[in-house]
């Protein structure tokens, strides 16, 4: 019987649900704003997105959820998600969505990586690093075809590596982190209040502003240094960059590649591919759906 794979991606600003065939072709999609304002209203929004999709598809259905936080060891629920999406921790998704089989959960960055490996920029790759560059810096890593999770699920939080041991602590307590070096969360500090958003910073950079050039290029150099370290530790064949900051396109990728040409260790001429994420807002939902496929096959 043909399987329909449904991925439900719960983000801080948007909920995206998508149905896929086993070959990765999309069947249907539903989206809605999350409405994460400190209440549990986002839960009702999530169900209002998922239910119409479940009603529209036919055949055997498998559902998987991608969300921020650390999943429980049995992947039945999110075990840890402080400060956001109240009600997410411990939520039984099978009961909430009223479906007839278990609904495993995935960290959202890990799901995005799986989506890019399945039908995106890292298609068929077995060794991949993914970073999502936005308000913060999310990350995930795949080594020899397996997503790294670690002892309690922290593996892949690449935004929280330290680039400056004397720097200020970030939200996890890491001093001088990559997240604070390039994430929009730190732009008021890095830009000394001169830029309201990364988009504004990049526009000023393109216009030749010396102040913007200083802030932007320092941030990219920090990113390149971190990527060179990830390459040495994880040995990926491709590094995929997603999130809103990646939409800076050549303003990001050109100087970043130039720094990697300087920093990256390339034994025998080996060179890691650098690519922009291809799936956009669909990455998490696609990866959750692909996770459902892999779990059904006993791979994940």
C-alpha cells in the first residue's frame, strides 16, 4: 500500500504541514501563523493546519513533527523547550492530533537537514552540516548517513560553539558564540544600534557603507572560522546554509567562500561544497516526512 508521509513543522512564526509521496513529490500543504505570544493558542493553530491536510490525503498515513527543543529519548514528545511555545514540552502529539498511530518528534534543525538531503541542496549526501542563520543560529549534522543526536539530544547545536572565550555568554552560557557573532539577536550590539535588521545591514553593505562593511564582514569571517572548525571535526562533503540571513546570497556567499579558501584544511585538494538551502520554509516539514519514511524502514 502506498504510504503518505506528512511532516508538521512548528516554528516560532509559522506552522507548516505538508504531505509527500514516498518518492518526495509533494501532495498538499497547509500553513498558518504560529501566534506564539506566551499562550497555548499556537496549539489550536497547529491542529487547524494539520487536520485539513489529514482529511485531504488518502491511503496509509505516517505523521512526524519537527519543532524546536530537545526530543525525549523515545522521540514521543519534546522533553525540553524553555521559554517558547508553552505546552510543547511533554505534549503527546498522537492524542493532540487524534491520529491512530504514534507521532514521533524531531528537532527542527535536524528535520531541515533531512529535508535537504532528501529533496534539497544536499540530495543523497551522507556527510552534511546544516546551519540556519536567522535571529539565532540553528544547526544539525549528519555523519555517514546518520543524524548526530548525542547523549541527551544536544548534538548539532552548532550556533553555540565558542569563538571567543572572553566574550559575553549567549543564551546557553557559551562565551563569544557563533550565534552572537552573526545572529540577528546580537545585531543591536554588533551594529551599535545603527541597523534595525540584517536586511538593512546588508543593504547598507551593498551601498558601500563603511560601518556596514565592518560589521557584516567581521560577522562573515567569524562564520567562516566556525565552518572551518566544523569541517575539521565532522568532515562533511557539503555545508548547507539556510534561514533569512542566507537570503543575502552573493553578499554572504562570496566573502564566505573567500575566507574558506583561506581557512579550510583541504588534504589532497578535497574541498567542501558550500550551498544555499533549497527548500525554504518547506525544509522542516519535508524532513519530518522523510524521517517518517526512514523510521518505517527501520533506518532512523
